[in-house]
């Protein structure tokens, strides 16, 4: 529930004298500020207990008790309600309310007393509540700031600096920044903005830096690996895939997102790349991250497998929740079939993970674009391939002649800064027939190793020789590649213009 709706609901519960209100949030300060607004607007006196101050008046700060222990706060309420009525108490530092404990049973007993005295106890917590206690009252979840609230936080944070700093952001830029900061708490948002203010200006390029500043807040993540992408990343071929990605990139602006929301259209959620090993599937994930200027995280299903009941599911949930927190981002799931194949799994864990992942993929509203890659078609669960799971299923075949020409040129430039004549280049294209992208890259990389170690300049002759002596992946895995091609022919969208043959 957002801030405005939480405030309305909380106001209604207080007026109805619900004896126990559990305000669930990770933002204690924001919750207290909300309660201060309710107290001031309705002229209601509230007492708040904290471990730093004990009991005090919410608005004036007047101290009533210096005892800072949580159990003592319950004693204070119990003693006061023996004679007082119509009181409102806020417990901001709760303990052991998620289990059947001395404090949870004590508070449970106090709710009966509060009900008899037309009083309200508000417990602020980020944990679950012991079910018996929860049934004594009502629970409200205060969600993290939504887009509208973030927009106003940005405006209010930048307002004092309008005459002293260069601020290039217009309303659309603030909307883009709001989308980027979605998933952060109010204090985290202010801290990120403060780092921009500290450098003396707010410029257009800061919108890119904002994504990586947010990314740093979640650098240590269970189940997710942060992938560094080089700025000079080379990515040849796959013209149809690139065209599809370019089209979807246009939908990333706040205006396009608003238009999709008005029409009830979900933003792009991801692609599944099937194909021959070494043909650029993993490179594609990195290239998307670089081009879309979004951080890249790799989800490894093998790292979330646990030996205890429910552990794997919980760790997957944590990883996916964190991906939502760092959104907008690219979530790369490499060789997804290895984590979700379910081979020799008699426990049912794999099936539950598949269901959990697919449910998240379908229902998540956060800006996380999934790039899943797979080599072994036979190991993929059929649920994953059903139409609508991903936005598109692409098949990446061995590069065609035009793609090989582009890839060879890219690596000759990268490793040697070497220009080659068209006739020699065409000869290399013919020699590299049925080579994968990795085959071409490794052939030229090995040549670079030799030239560096022997202090020799390369020439057309030794480049041709290197390709003549190389062995392609097709020669060593022909049967497997033919099976993949046959399966993919009528089931997937080709990533390149040239049609592959089975």
C-alpha cells in the first residue's frame, strides 16, 4: 500500500479504535513521520516508545519514561491503562513478536485491555507477527515509495539548490529518475541524490550514473553475480535480434512506459536465446546491458540450491526480489536448462523452482529484463517454452557469411588494428564456414598470443594459415548441432537474416 492509502487506512483504523495495528515496513522513520502527520492533522495525542528515548510525546518530544527496554514499554502501557482511556501508543522498536514469546504473549494480553479502554497500540515492525497476536488486530503494509512519491521526493530534494546549482533535469528527466530509483527507500533515494548534489551540478548524464549508484547499494547479493561489462565490447552479426532489441529499447523512456500503462500493456520482460554453443548468446546479454545502459546481473540456479526443505525456493525468492530492487537491470540466466532440467530430481524442488520462476516472470511489475540462454534443447522444461512466457524465443545459429565477415573484421581490428583486403577477407570467410563466433575469436586470439610472444608482425599469410589449421565446433559437434537446428526451425524466431537449414 502506498503512503497516501496507508495514511487513509491507518486513520480509519485509529478512529475505529482497533486495539492493535501492525504497521509493517522497513522504513521506521517514514512510518513515524506518517503518524506525526495523522497526529497533527487530527489533533490526536500519541505516545511513542523507542530504544533511544523510552516513552515520549510523538510531536513535542516530552518524556514520560526513560526506561528503554521493550518489555518495560509494555509494563508502562499496562499500568497506564488501569485508569486511562482513549490512549494511542506507538511501539517503534519491537522484539520477538514473530514467535510465541514472553513479549508477544504479553502484547496479546494488552490488546484485550486496550480494547476495553478504547485505546490503540501501533506496532511498527519489518518482521512477520505471531499468528495468535495478529488476529487481535489489523495489519497494514507500508510499501516503498511509488513513482508519484519518488517524483515529489526528487523535486523537494532539488528545490533548495535551484539557484545555486546547474540543474538540467526537466519534468521528463525527473520521471526517468523516478523509474530508476523505484525499489529504494526514501532515505536511500535522498542519499543517492545527495551524491549527485555534492559534485556541484545535476546534468542529463547523471540519469545514467543514477542507475549505477543504485546498483552499488545492492552489490552483495545472494544468488546473483554482478557482471562487469567492458565499454569496448564487440558484438557482430545477429541483425534480426539487434533490430528487435532496438525496437524494444524505444519503450524504455518514461513517456512510453506511461503510454503502455494506459493501454494495459506490460513492458518487455525478456527473451530466451537458444542455439549453438559459442555463437554469442552470452555476449548478447552483455551487449544489451551496455547498449541499454543497465547493470547486468547473472542468476546462477546452482548457487541457490539448498539441502533443507524450502531453502532453494527462499533463496530464489531473495534473488528475484533483489533483482527487482536494483531494477531497471538486465537479469542474465546462463544455460538455464542446467538449473531447471529436473534430471534425476525426485524431491520436486526443480518443479517448484520452475513454477516460482515462471510466476515471477509473469507477474513481476518491476523493470527487470530477463535474458535466458540455453544450449541443450532436450533438457528444457516444456513449461518454459510455452508461448507468452518470454517475449520472444530466438535461435542463434552458426554465423552466416556476412556475419563471419563482420566478426573477422572486428577481431582483426581489436587484436591487431589490422586492415585486410577484400579478396583476402572473402577467402577467410570461406575458410571459416561452419565456424562459431567463438571459433573465429579464439583463432585470432591464439594468433595474437603467438605474435606477442615471438615479437612478430602478422600478415595475410599467417592469418590464412591460422584459419586453415583451426577446427570448428561443427566438426566436433555436428550431430548435436543438427539436432538443435531441426528442433528450432519451426519453433523459434531466427536471430539472423540468412535462413539456416536442417
